[in-house]
C-alpha cells in the first residue's frame, strides 16, 4: 500500500509539471522571440530617426542653394547629385526604409501668425515641410517631423529717398523737393502741388527789390496774383495806398514790377485788404481818420478811385480789416465791426462786439474771426460770425506773457498760427488747435522761438511752411511744420527790418512771398518759393520700376511720412513679370484686400508717421504676381487745407530672392 501511494503521488507531480510547462513555456518562448525582435525594431527606429535628421538637413541645404528648389508643392525625396543634395520626385525605399518630404503652402494672418487655410493670406516666403520615414520589418512603423522653411535671404531691401529716385517716377498733382535737413545726399520728399521753382527754405530777398514812390514807411500789405497793395500808415509823408502790378513772364523780374497808380489824401492807413471780384480789384483801407475810418477803392482804375468811405462811431483808430463773402470785418480799438459790402458803393452796418483788448490783426475763415489781441493775458480770440448780424464770443487762449501781433488761420479753420512780440524767455510762434472754437489749446510741441527777432507778421505757404518776418535778428525766418509737434527753422535771411509778409499762389504754379521793409529805397521785395505752388486736394505718385535682375517674392514694405492736420497719405503696390525681357509698361496696383479698390492702410490714421504693410504681401492673383520681377508702388496724397500737405520721406520694399 505504501508503494502504491508513492506511485500515485509521482503521477500527480508529473501532471502538474506538464501543465505548468504548457502554460509557461509558450510565454517564455514568446518573450525570448519578442525580446530578439524588439531589439531589431529599436535598431530600425534609430536608423529611421537618423534618416529623418538627414532629410531635414538635406532639405535645408536644398533651400539654401535656391528658394525655387522648394517653391513647388509636392512630395520629394533627397538625393546626392555630384557633391550636394538635390531633390527628386516622390518617395524612395532603400534598405527597407521609405523616405519622403512633402512641401505645402503656409498662410499667415495680418499679424504674421501661421493660420490654417483658407484663413489669412498666402505667404510666398514660407513653406511647410512634412518629413516621413517608414519601415515594415520587423514591424510596420514610421517616424515624422514638421518644419517651416523661409527664404534663406529674406532681408534684402530697396529704398527710394533721393530727389533723383523720386523724379524718375510719374507725378500727378505732386512735386519733389529737397528734404531739410537732408538725411542723405540729394535727399528728397514728395508733397502735394506742382510748379514753384524756388525753395522756401533757401530764400533770396535781394534779387527782386522795388522802390515805391515817396518816402513813406510801408506797414501794410495784401497780395493777390498779379498785384500787391501797399499802405504807409507809420507816417503821413508817404502815399496812403500804392497799387503794385506784377506781370508773369512766368517769373517776376524787375522790369515786370511797376506801380500802377496810387491813392493819397494824407491819411495814416494802418491796414489793407485786397480782393478781385468779377475782374475788378478792390482795396479796403482802415485809417486813423475819424471821418473816413474805412475806405473802399476801385484798384483796377489807374489811379485807384475811392468808391465810398465809412465813418465808424467814436474816435478810435482802425487796426485791421478783412473781407470774406461780401462781409467786411474790421477792428477799431477794442471792438470788432461787420459790414455788408455786396454793394461796395453802399455798405451797411451789421453788428459789433466788444473784445477783451485791442484787435491788432484779424483773419477770417468759414465765418469765424481769429483776432490777435494786444493783450499779455489772452493773445488770441475767436468770434463766431457765421451770422454776421449776430456776433458771438467764443474761445480765447493765453500763450505767453507778451501781446498778440498777427494771426493766420488754416482754410479748414482747425488751426491758427499766432505770433507775439519778442520774449527773452518764451517762444513767439504758436500753432493752436481751434477745432473746438470755445476751447482753444496749444498743439503739443507746436511752438518756435524766433530768437532776437521781434515778429511783425506771419503767413503760411504751401507745403507746411510758415514765414515770420520782423525787426532785428534774422528778420525773415522760414519754419518747417511737416510735424506740427516739432516745428523748426529750415531757412532764414538777414534783411532790413520787415513790417509785413503775404503769400501768393499763381495759376501756373508759381509761389511767392511778398514782403515790405522799413528801407525807403527798397520797400517792396519778392521772394520765390516752392515747389508745389499749385494747390490740389489730391495727387498721385507712381514710382519707377525696381528690377533686381531676378524673380523675387515681396514680403512687406515700410513707408516713412508725415500727415499734418487735415491731410492723408495711402499706398498701393504692384509686382509683375517681365514681358519680352523688360518690365511691362503698365502695372496693376493693389491695396490691402488685393484689389485696386483699396489702399494701405484702408483708412488713413491721424498721427501715423510710418507704415509697415501686413506681412506678407499676398499673391493677390491675378492682380498681383508674387513672386515676380518688377516692383512699383503708388502713393495717394490728399488734403483739405491748401497750405498743409502730407509728406513722403522714403519707401522701402523688403524682398527675398
């Protein structure tokens, strides 16, 4: 019995061993096989990653040689061609590994971020590269990566900034002038207007001088094309009024300047205004005579003849006169008067209003009267005369501790330019924001110190230039106001003491300032200015074609400019391919949405002084061929103020081969 028990136990143990072996041996064998194959798979993956990195470097090398090597979308694989990497179509399988890279387009939004199509604009200077390496043994698997390649040389640029470069373009209602001060040799800029052979910033007061009859000291001037009206109110020894005729051959020369009659009744005339209505010239004089305080002359007659005289109530002398839309405005002491002069032989009174101080000089725009006050507390006052029969007091401003001497207002009425008499510690020239007529404010930084000169008069000329004249120091000063926040002197001329200045634009584009002096031998002088004497509300500049000699992709442009108040500047671009080996004669210009209907920027932004076009400049097909070989840009300049213009200083296109 004991023997049989042992035999049964052995049988059970054998069965258990066989059962365990049937369970464990397959797992052990599988583990051994898997271990061997896993090591092989890991070896394959290491090889695949090496091929992946090799493909990355190969694609970069291919791109570095020429962007065109990666510019066409599709699937490729790298190959060795001679001693360098090249690309071949499709994928390639070598030693069990299939290798390829796929090129596709990239879109960017206006901020330059990569976005998924169809959002954004196509970026012609960036490509997406999807690299893939796969294998099938011992197990099917793959490894991949994505990189973005940009053109190897993406920072090439071409800049236009000189007068020669700008003058090679096409100008319609715009002019090219020298930049002052110049940043580079022959530095130029583009402004609105045409004509004008001089340079406001390089005045010449000597060449066009004229001696009027008598020994009077001229103290008042008003000029219109073809003539200047002069008055001599500082003393009674001179003629009351002199009509100076100026012919146009096209530039005035000494023989073309002559007196065309005078008017004299031994009065002191303190100010004059002139206008031409229906081919008849009229002169309006304010005097110190208590009977003929205001005199209206027919200045087309030779000699001029008196049409009528107006007796202002009281015994106060006249200070200033201005006529606009058949309404005469005049200051006598501390009062402003309005008269209807539609019938110049029978003017009639409309209204009067008390001023805070004596009104030294006035300027009228759009029914508002800007008055330089003889006051050290408020130098500028505005009167609402939109209803000249009901004058209303508006705002005033204190700019320094001196007295207001003269004022000029922009044609929009949004700016006033004021000069005071000389201060040893404060500026004398001020740019004043008058958009809100009830609350005037100085333009930030809009002041200028005239130095030792004691200002007597101010005028504004086309192209953002102010001219101040006066006694002592530099008697004739030209102020650059391209940026009204930082005006600076761009030219001056030492002279005799100057009592007044008036700017003139002729129909053929000539531009001048006429000045009167204290020198009894050369009381009247003409200074040629420009360029841009002809006023235009809108002008266009189309650049010459830029051809680097090979096809490029245009990435962006940068423009530097100034936009004074009431002006705007916008841009379009064009890129085309060669036609018969040369740039085409005409281009299709596009704006921000890729059509010719828009501009960069879509809406001009006040205060903007530079513009970088959104990156990148799109393809805009079929209007804009990017890449292309010939590039041009177009500039649109506009203004609502005849004396203010936007200014383009330079334009740079950034491109990639």
